[in-house]
C-alpha cells in the first residue's frame, strides 16, 4: 500500500501500514519485517519511509494526557499534532516552545527529528524542552526517559529518527504568551555579509529571526533577501484567536513543467521587489508568520508527480560567508534554484540529542523540483562544499546524501546505533549506514 | 449542559464525536470494552474541556447486561439527555460466506446488540418524554451488495429498527436519529485502498453532532452520500446484480 509517502514524494516506497491507536499497545508483530513509526509524513526524504518493510502509523494515538495551565507543562500522546496543541493552548495564553514551518507534524516526529524553528538562537531545539517521554521497545519494555533517568536512551531518542523505539507519550514545557500575534519587522538586505550583520544585531532583542533569500540572483544582486524578525506582541494586545483549518487543497499534481527556471526567477524577483522600502513594520497572526505554506493542503503536489527535494545544511560561522557565497554561485549557475529559500543562523544552545542536526552557524534550506540526474549531481557538488567547510545536511530533509558524507558529518552515528531497537529500521538509515 | 452517553466509545468516530462534545463543555459517559482505552479517552476529553467524564466497561455482545448497566449508569451520573450508539464490526465478507460462526458473530454485534441497546434506551427515555437516541448505521444498509451484504444486512436491520423506534417514540417527544456514514478512514477500514469518497472521522463526527442538534430523522454523513445512495438504489436489479459493488 502506497498511502504513506514522504513530503517530497521522492523516493517512492511501499510498506505495510499498521495503525497504532493506544499508548498501552505492544509493538505490533510484523513478522520478519522491520518497523518504523510514521506520524504525519512531513519529513521530506526517506527518513520517514521503510521501503519493503512496515510502518507504525501513529497519528491515531493523539490524545492529551494532562495540561497544567499554571506552569504550562503539557503531556500528550506521541501522535498528537502541533495543530491540535495550538488549538488547545493559544486561547489559554501559551505557545509552543519552538515550531518548524508547518504545524502538521506530531510530537513524536518533533522529538525524533529534534526540530528547530525561528527561535533557535534563543530557545534551541524541541528536544531542549522535553521533560520526559515513554519509549516502548519491540521486546515490550517500557522506559521512562528524562534528562535525569535513562539519560542515554533519552539523548539517543531525541533526534534519533524514530529508530530507538516507539515514543508513546511525551511531556514538554510551553512558552507563556499574552496573545496570538507577532510584531514583525522585515528588512531588505543585499548580500550575505549584511544578512550576518542583521542576524548578529537581532539575536538578543528578537525572539524569532528568519530570512528569505533569492538564490537565483547572480552578480551584484547575489545573496539579496528579506530579513524577518519578530517578537510576541505586547500584553496590551488581547486577541488569542486560534488559526483556522486550511481552506484550499491542491487537488491534483501540477505538470512537471510548471516550475521551470523562468517561473522560479520571476517569482524570486517579484518576491524581492514587492517590499518597496528597506524597513517594514507590521503585526501579524502567528499562523501566517510561522506557517505560511500550511494555508494550502498538500502544497507538495505543486511540484508534480516526480516530487521535489529539500536541501538543508548548516556550516560553521567561521568562513561561513565565503562558503555561503560559493554555494549560492553554484546554485545560481545550475539554473535549478528554488522558490522559497530560507536562511537563518543557529545559536549556541546545545540539544540533548545525540544525532541532532543544528549546531552554531548558518543554515540554508532550499527546495528543488526533481529533475533527475542533474538535480542529484548538483547536490553532490553542494555536499563537497558543505563537507569541506565542516558542515552537515539535515537527515529529516534528505533523500540522497551518500553514506560516506553522512558518516563523516555525524561521526557519533556508531555510538548512536547501539541504541537502535533491533526491530526498527528506515530507508534512510539503511542508505546512510550500508549504502543500500 | 447535556449528559451524553456514548455506547462503543472507543470507536474512532465515537471518539471524535466525544471530543466535539468535550469542547462544548458537556458531561460525557463512555461505554466500551477496554477500560484502559476508555481512560485514555477520558484524560483527553477532560483536557479538552468536558465538564465530567465517566467510564463503564462492558462487552456489548452480552445483551443481557445492557439494562443493568444503564441502571447503574443513571444511578451514578444522573439523567441521560443524549445516547449515541456507535459500536460495530466490519466482517470480512469472504470469511463470513465460508464460516457461519463468523457470520453469526458479526450479525450479533451489528444487529442484535443494537436492537437490545436501542430497546433498553427507548424504555428509559419513553416515560421521561424527552431525550435523543442517535444510532449509527451505514450507507451499506440501503442496498444489499455483493461485496459486503453480511455487514449490509445487519446494518439494514439496525436501520429499520431505528426507523421503527422513531415511530414508537414520536408520541413521547423522544428524537431518534438514524445516522448513515459513508466510507470513513478508520482502523476498521485500515486495509482498504482509500479513494476520494473516504471521509475523515473528524468530518463525519461534526456531521453527526450537527444532525443530532438539528433533530434530523435520517442523516447521511457526509451529506453527498444521500445523492450517491439515491442513485445506487435506483439502478435496476437486472443491471445491479452484475456489478461488483
């Protein structure tokens, strides 16, 4: 059955699907097939796939267990979505400790990928806010993991790509907010140097920072973009309005031709040009600020049947400007550039996760329509530059990095593999550890 | 505030309905076979805002216990305003054709236990002269089909029973709603290939809560199934018998 795909819809995988609805479950017997938890399928590449094997579909195990409205501590089952959590907590004056660019992910997925967001420079990753979770192993053992007990398994499971067992429930701390709004400043910048200055200047006073960058522009315009920084609006704003469900759905796969180098270039130029002045101040609801793409259900279909890739990497600050410029040159020259390229700096806060992706430096995330060989070749070229700079690529978004590159960028993978449940595996893990 | 009894509360559709009522701050009474699962649902409903939640463990196949449990429930939680019947099984048609015990078990759950619990509830509501009974049957009740007539026959029985009961209770002012969901993406249909017509339990649940609020007699959920079943019922049998529905 082909119901469970990854968000990039590449690679295609076929697997047995076993829904898990109850947290007192035992891990379903899958015979000689390996298993992998699957939440809402927002991982882009193959880290949420288990081709030819089995998936435990967890989105039906989505109940709240307890919510302390005074301390902002929430305990829920691992299949609970951030979407449902926001609907509960925003009206009560709380917000997620950190959130990625979509709210349609599960808590289990947030832990397994140790997700990060626009406040990484202040709040670190999701794993930094996890107080406890229960891990169910295929032998039936249930382990309560916290920063103080079963610490090794706690650290391995955060960012552990679902391989250490099934998280049944988790408890984490929320952030107190007065309302549902964000005070936003958008500032145009003309190059990586200016971007880095803006980041540095905003790191302390601004809770959320992120930039859109034009990765098609060449020459003098190279590295231009829009820097966005936001803070929760002051307490004088009272509205705690919750977001609405998406009203638009992409009903069909767009023709592969639709996203070509011309349409991408036009989009990027218009996006940069639509902000006329250098500074714009506004007050926006959290939904369009954090989740602009959630407005369209199944937006990934815009990339056509062949799907698309995300490429997200991080490189250290030292030499980062030159490396980033070299990368932008390669992308612009390839004429495969992407629509929404996002650049941000990561802060120093260390996650407990063993295999976590974020580390201090600059991160860039790009999408590329799948054009087959030429796209894969471009990524190999980018890998070389990223590797030389001492950087790494984000497993949650990857569908193609080589075993060699992964193992060099994540040398701790061998120590990590001690904690993998013997019945658990994924397409990603087989690819980057055995190269198959 | 209403007190709502949900029979078969661990079914995916029932759970979504309970969540909607919890969000409205209602009192909920859950009947189901697995107390652990009921407690998981209870925690969730309490966080979502239910005024109070009560759980009762029951194997609904044991019809002789229905009346006793209702008595026990009312003694503990007070009067019931709305009762929703949501339990059921989807038998494998092929197995049912080959194995009478399997066929009887599914007919028992999907029809006899419905008839029993509907009667017990009717006898409770009739003298009180108020209340609502909502019975989840199925679009499969509307016409016997080759691919699932064992399920369809039991649901047709439950559907006719529900409609008849509405007539009996109309004089006492008790509403009886016959709810006919189409195909729903639940654990019961996990092994089916999902097409465009499959609705999420969430969508179906909100249709059901609306039908109960509006005192509908028969509600197809989602609503487009009324049209689809109207067409399916009107196909001449000479043609219909050759289809693979």
